[in-house]
């Protein structure tokens, strides 16, 4: 029999069932099938019966069409039923299922958005995934398979977030899915799966890792070789891989050797430093703390330094010395400190062409956080004619008293702030040391700072008109400082620029009693203005300092804002203000406010 003709007839009958029997009489599409049915009926009589039924439908009177159509449909369905097959094709296999213990009461309507973000493409998906992670939706087993699939997402940030945060939080329940979806010939996504299998199961899958390191694709081999660093018994394999032709494989092998930390591993890392893999060896050596390795690097660096004459020709010696200094990062040994101080004291090394290497060496000394290294760095600007005064200033804050720091460095700024030394000091104060000082409006934040400042700094900044630094350094009420701040804050306060916000926070910090009203008047003068479109942390901190009695006025101001996102943030601040117990700004009781504001912004 011809199943195709039966299928076509079934489609036409179904169409007429839907459209209604009133259109069946004289239906052309049904009539076209009659010749085929008559021809098939020459060999199979059942097709003649179908052809007769079709003809009765097309020639039926309107009042009889429904009965004839039902008779045709009944006969057709009977024939199709006899043509069906019940046996399954292929061999029987067990159905692979995931761990169903992760059942939650979360409705699928809420889960659907997360699953679509994991499996589809388009913007805004990372935010949905982050929110799902925060809401613990990934504990539901319905998300496990899409979560593993997202390791191959083309948007790297999503794939890395799944690898670093989400899938490890699911735990062992996701391991069977990782195994099923792992393809050793795959790309970065499969390298991430292999890494997660190792992370979730620990160093118990040596066979799989060896297979991946030997037979996998380039990406999978790199991941596998790096994992070998957690298998001490496979050190010989790692050493062999460190001589591979492919650069990235060698890099992964050296990284693995740094974690093994054996004598043989240290020897191979030093060999790489002395050979063509010099740059590849830097990061692994930084992470390796084998004592003989550090000493060998110091001895070699000492020899290179002794042979360095300071002439800046891009020679092998220059490159070797630069890399050797980089290898000392994270090493806090006394011998390292002595070498770095000798290096920075060497006239051959302290030529202007070696400035990047000099800065790197000085930062290593600061990172040691030793009193001896602080004292040495503090003396550098005097030894080298003012060079690197920013580092000397930072070191002085840790090895001198606040009064000594002021007495030594304040005259350099007061004399002429346009001079090079003064500019460098002011730049350091602005961008390296005091960026978060405005948060000391909440006293708890002040306790976290390890640096103490002489109170004379604020008067110096008033004298040289460094407005932002005055705002950061002011601590106590002072007539001179208050007059300065009030004069500055009255310059176009309604525009709420960054400088204006800093000025208001400074006035709150010293408890100036007119500040709440001045701030509220400035806000009300700006209501509805499009300039007031962005509510950074500083603006929300400023508004949170208002007394509770200003909550209604702040709420009214919020409703006048043109931007919905900012309106909502200001309204939430107003609601928080209503919880204040007294008509005070509550300075010194608001560390929780900082955390609350950050939670609303990020």
C-alpha cells in the first residue's frame, strides 16, 4: 500500500473536520486524490472503498455531507491503524537521569526565565543568571543540565561565572551531567567541565586527566596538564609536558610544577627562567616558594646586576634582570629585601630608561610591609633628588609619626603646588591614599584605616585651595575650615556635582548645624532638573545623613525626579530616614547604612 496517499488523505479529512462539513461538497483538494485511490484499488480493494467514500463526500447533498465525512474518516482511521508499528527500533538502553534530590517548591514560571537565559542568546542574560544564583534557584535539579550547557556559552563572562560560582555551589549532584556532556575533543567549554569534575571530586580521577592530557583537543589538554599539578605521583608526566612544542602546554605544565613545589620542579622552573621560556616561568616562580629556587634566582640576579653597566641597549642582560625582579613578587625573605635595596641603590640600575623596573622593585619593597623596607623607601626621594617621592611618602606613613610626616612633606606642597614634587605628592594624596576618606563621616569606617594623619594637613589644603582634600581630611569643627566649606558649597549647589556632594558630606562630618537645611534647599532647587540623573554612592550617603524630620521633604523631592531608577533609590533612603529615632543625623551610628546603600546599588 502507499502510505503517502493515506497520509495526504488524512490531512485533507482533518482539514474538513476543522472547517466543517458544509464545505466538503465539491472539495477540489479531496477530488484530486480520487485518481490515485482508483489506481491503487486495482491491486488492493480497500482503496476502492476509500475512493467510493471520497466520491460520496464530494457529491453529497449539504444535509448529508456530515454523515458521509464521518464515514470516510472512520474508514480511513481504521486503515491507518492497521499500518502502524509497535516494535522499537535499535537496542534497549538505560535512561540516564540526574539527581532528583534537588527538588524545590519554585514554580516553573519563575524557573523558565532563568533556563532561557542559560540556553538562549541575547543581552541581559548575565543579570538574570546572577539573580537566580542569589535566589538559590540552582539548587533545583531542573537547572542543572542548562547550567552545564552554559559552560559553552559564547559570552565568556557567563561561562566563567558558571564555572567559578554557580556549578561549584550545586555540588556533587552535577558531576554525572558533567561526565555525560564532556567531550575530550571539545573546546573551552569542555576544558571548564574537566576542571569542574576535578574540583568537585578531588584528585581521584588520574586516569581521566591523563587521557585528556594525552588525547584531548588543545584547550582540553591545557586544562588537564594544569590539573596534573594536584597529582604528586604524576610529576614525571608534568616534567615531560613542560618540554612540549606547544607554548600553552608548556605554560600549563610550569604552572602545575609550581604547585608541586618539589626540588625537581624547582630545578625545571629555574631552567625555564634561564632558557627560551623565561617569560612563561615568571608567574609559576612567583607562586612557588621552594627555598632553593628563590636563592638561586637571587644569586643569578646578583650576577646579572654586577654585569650591568647601565647603558640602555636592549641586551639579554637587561631582559634577564627585568624578569628576575618580577620573579621576586610575593617573596618576603630577608635576602630578597637586601637584594632589592641593593638594586634600587645601584646607579647603573637607576637610569631613567629602567623606570618601569625601578617602580616594580620599589613596589615589591612596599608590599613586604616591613619596617626596614619602609624606612629604606622613605629615604629614596632624598637619595635620588626627589625621584619617586610618591613611594617615599607612602612609606613614611608607615614608619614615621603623623607629625614627622607633616613636617617633612608639607613644606614641599606649601612652597608651590605647581612644582613637580608638589604635583606628584598631591596626585598621590588624591588617587592613592584618600579616595575613601569621605566615608569617615561614619566613624566605624575610620577605624579600618591603618594611616593616621596630622590635623595640620587640612589647614594646609585650605591655604592652597585643594577643595577635595579639605573635604576628605576635615575631622573637627574649625572656624577657618567651616567658612571655607560654606563659601564653596554656595557655588551652584543645585546642580549637585561631585564637588558639591563632597562639600555637604564634609559639613555633616563636622556637625555643622545648618547643613541639613542647606542640603534640602539645594535638592529642592534642583527638582525636576535633568542634571540630577545619577545617584552614586556619595549622593546616597549624603542624603542618608539628613535627620529623620526631613524624610517627608526628601520623599516629595524624589517624586519630582525625571529618572525612575534614581527616584526609587531616593524614596528608599527617605523610608530609611523615617526609622531614625531622633532629629539627628546620627553620625557615628551608620556603618550599616553604607552596607544598605551598597546593597541597593550593586
